[in-house]
């Protein structure tokens, strides 16, 4: 089977009802990014950060995968599908995709503030002050914050380098280091971009743009790829 590598961003989950950070009316309108998604914010007001992610987690538990997620599962019948997602939700997992790499962490997990290798599943939606790791340190959201390194980026680059087809869904490709992953795609690999907005990736002539939201766009992608 051909290796199909998929990069997904916030637009992938928007149709499920999850707010994005950058759209008008999105989360940045309600919160200062550096107060809820940075090490400095965590130091200044731990309660605010915990409440913010508790709200996101509660919303996620009430949300279901959309057809975009389900369509990627359908593609596993004909392709070796590898998903690299910038999203911290678990909608790809709940849809049934089998190979998923989270670049920016996972909302339904926590990690130790002193030992980042200690990672735990969160039972339910709450992570609170006083929830400790086995070494006695406060647990924090298992999320890569602004100003922190992206530990999985090298693994992601290796996966993209094996792509025979690359698909980019619901991401502006403007935020680094994730935006640089496209540069690791083999020269002969066709690239598909699914996004309702204008997305510009200079220097690439082999790009097919599908100007649709995730669900409709994945449906069109399936038809194109399986009719070949």
C-alpha cells in the first residue's frame, strides 16, 4: 500500500464544534495566549491555566469526530495512513485511526512538572491543584506551550519523508516548527491541501488545493485517490 501522510490542524476538528484559537470568535478572543498556554502563565496563575484546560476537556468529552476524521479511517482500507496532528484532542483516536502522532501533546493526559517523562491519562475532565505525580509534584496539562520545544518534531519529519502522498488539512502552515514539515516531503510526492481558506505554500507546483472544510474536502479526496 502507498504511504499516505496526513498533517492536520485546528480546521480538522472545527466541524465537530471545537473552537479554534485563530478564527474570529475563537479562544484567543477570550484568553490571552500567554496567560493560559505558556510556562510564564503557569507560574503566574496556575488555577487559571488548570480551569482553562478543564473547560477544553469538558467540551471535548461532549464532542464527536466528524466525517473528516471518519474519512481518514476509510482511507486505511487502501493506504498506509499516518496522521501527524497539531491538535490536542483525541478525535482521530475516537474515529478509529490507528497511526497518530500528536505534535503538541494530548488534552486528556497530564504530565509531571518535574519529570516530563511521567505522563498520565486523566479520568474525566478535571485536573486540579493538588493532583500530584508519583514523585509528589503537581501535574500539568500534557500540552506543548508557547516557548517550549516540540519533542515529536523530528519523528514527524521522518514520517513525512516517507510519504508517497502528503495531505494537509485545516492548518495555515504558518506556525513553526510544524509548518516546516512540508519541506521533508519527497520531491515526487503529490501534495493535497484541504482548507476553506486561502493557503499559500510558495515554491511547490505539485499541490492540489481542495477549498472545502474538512468533511467535504476529505470526501473529495477519497474520490480522487480511489478513482485513480
